């Protein structure tokens, strides 16, 4: 299990998700989520706080389908699965359009595939990149 806790401070996380919940939600999404992200979800099923100096609000795994539907990411950014926000206009998500899933940032208002900013090939790289992003 990857230890991503070193990136978090003033973290208000939810209890970790069980492997059954993660399996069910991945089946509902029709996607295999990245392993480092699933490791994180086992430790903290979403939450809010800081990664370095960057504020984040990560959604629970069982909220992903609902929140992506509400954001209409399937319409404006097909292939992107959002997993949280910066508490403002930026969404964080996984880009499933390539064989290797990447973490990305995308504006929630004016969402479009040409507005994607790559933030790492792994969840750990993503956390490192946003922690020094201020």
C-alpha cells in the first residue's frame, strides 16, 4: 500500500472504504481506478484539507458517479472521471483516454478537453505536483 499521508496536513478525512465498496463502485463506474488512488481511498475515503499549500476536497468513492453526472463531465470532457476539486473552479480527475491513466486538472466552468492540465502519471505524482503548485 502506497503511503500518501506525507502530503496531507490539516486533513479531515473520512473513514477508509472497504474493498467490497471499492469493488462495487468500480463496477458501477465500469472503470478500474488506479492502485495508488485505491490505496488512498482505503486510508481515507475522500475528505478535505491541504496537500502542501493547496486546498483539496476529494469525493468519496461512492460519490464519484453522482458528482460526475452533476458536472456533466461525460458530455464536456468524455474520458475524464473527476474525483474532487480545489474548492473553487478546478476539478481533479483521471484521464482514461490513454492506455496509462493520468491525473489532471480541468476547469469546472468552461470544462473542455482542450483545457486539461496533466498533473502526474500516478496519484503520488499528482499529490507532489499540486503540493508545490502555489
